[in-house]
C-alpha cells in the first residue's frame, strides 16, 4: 500500500465511524425518548383507566383495545388549534354502543370530555310519562341541562370532528334521541338535539335544540 493511499483510507474509516456513531446515537434517542404521539396515547390510556372503572366500561376492560385516535385543526381562537381526540368503547350492547372521549390541546393538555345533554319533560295523552308511555306524545319540553361522561353510538366527521350520536330506547329504533356536538378549541359543545318519544313503530323525531338554542313549538 502506497503512502499516498493511507490518508485517504484513514479518512474513509473516520467517516464510516462517524456515520455509525450518528446512527447509534439516533437509535438510542428513539429508544430513550419515544415519539410524542406514543407518549400522548399512553397518557390517554392511563387517564381513561383512572377515570372510568371496569364496572362503568366493562367492554373496554375485556381486552383493553387501543383507542381510536384522531387529529383536527379547529378554528375559533386567535389561531387554528390542533385538537387530538381519543375514543374508547365503554359498553357494547345489543343496539347501543357507549363511548368515552378524551381531548388534548397544547393549551389545556389532556382531559376527559363531558357531553352536555338536555333534560326533557315528556308527557303523553292520558297523563302517562316516558317511563310508562300509554298514548301519543302530548308535550316535550327542555327543563334544564346536564352532562354525561360518554356518548351513545357516535359517528365522527373525519374533517371537522363533529359528533352525531344516536341512542335507541328500544331495538326497532322508533324511540330515542339524536344529539349533535360541535368540536371547538375548548372541547365539544351541544348544538343540536332531536327526540322521538312516540313508540309508534315509525321514526319521526322532533327537533328540540338547533344551533345551540331551544326550538319553540308552534
């Protein structure tokens, strides 16, 4: 080997060593510091399991499946906000599926999402109520609002994050409710609600909330 070739060969091995060192360092970094997305999902699972015990979400605890993760860019603040949602199946029943939702934003961090629901006063002809309907619906009135820790059979718009959730009161679906929740930087807000309290074999809901405001019957 000529003296002229030795500096070139030494430089080659030096470069090769440096490349291997960079690769090993990068691998060690990946092992020591998992991607933020993985950390966030782990935090979401831990928060969910702390907030929702097995007697409340038994379907989840049967196999502990990974949550459905979605990311949305939401307008409404000074700048568009990235909102990450995690959806967990709590109860999977015959005709209703109850799901819990966790949200994450840079400002508020990770939190459990509660969903607003209207409290309804429903009466039927003959004086019966929703617990024992015996005739046609006479009056439906919003008398207040409450919150629930989950939504029933939700369908999420993959572009906007809006949730439409339908709850059947019996299997044939002729009685129940449908709510619409709009995703904002601050979380989900109730913007629409329909109710079908007839038990008449037909699907004929009445809108009681639209655009976030109660609908006054004529």
